[in-house]
C-alpha cells in the first residue's frame, strides 16, 4: 500500500516512518515549513530536510506556509497526492490525533499512527535500538539542562529526563530533535553546533551542515 509520511525531520516522524515501511510503501515525505517559526526558518533546516529525503531515497514535498494558512495548505497537499495512506508520528496527545484524523477524513486519506499507545520510554529506546541518531535542536531551559543542546539522544539523556520528570519523548514541548542517521540512511548528516539563540525559556541550536559524504567514501 502506497503511503506518505508527515515528516518533521525529528525522532518521532523518523521512527513512525521506519516502523511503517514493513507494511506500507512510503514513497514520499511531506513537510510543512512555517514562515516566522524561528527554530525552523533557517536555510540549514530546509537543507537538512532535503538531505534526509535524499539519504533514504524518498521524494520530498515541501510547502511554505504561515500558521494562518497551515491547515488549508496541508489539505491541499494531501488532496494532490496519489498516496491515500498517511503515516504520522503522533504519540499520545488526543487533540493532535483528532486534528490529523479530521484533516485526513476531509481529504480521503487513511491515517496511520505507528507510535500511538506505545510506552514512551520503550519508544525512546526503540528509536535508539533501531539504529537512529538524533540531536537535541531545541529545549525548554526550565525543564532540561542547557548543556544538552546539540547533543545526541542516548541513555544518559533519558536518565536526565526521568530525573527531571520530563516526558521521555518531550510531548509537552520540552525538547525537539533532528535526525542525522538511521538504518535506511545512505549517508549520515553531519552537523556542527555553532551557536544558539534564546526565545523566552526555549533555547534553539544553530547548526552548520558539513559537506555531504557517502558511506562508501568513508570506508
């Protein structure tokens, strides 16, 4: 069955996609790029998404939107696709799932939620066990120590989240990630943390993408 994946470039959409490919032919990533969203409007983020798609050999649909036009543009994108199954990285927020289901119902798409009803700590570890690597791209400094910005997800970070009483997957917006490698990635995406910027309590990483390379050239 042909499907697309709603793709943010982070851990949740990456794992949802990886779990779904056992049952679906996920031939397309769909990414909505929100103008004015400071943590995602840099050219490096746009290029990161493109590199992820190239690395796994998947077609990418990117649409620039505003918060005001997001829903309508998302509907238009879904209506334009041949794929009638959509993979979403929604975890355990009822309102998020209900919004997705409403959009899909209006556009004739059947939503698929591979991460729904999974135990959060187990899901975090599944992401690591399946060979993914992600970096912390944004964090709430009132919830998570600033030293974790730009660092990879691992067991030590998971322990820190548990100690702070933070949802392991950051479902309250406590942190966001970018995926840089995974089991189906042909090339690893190398990032260098070159700075950060503060947005209230949030701290956003400034990454610089290093030149693309291939695994063959590294061996």
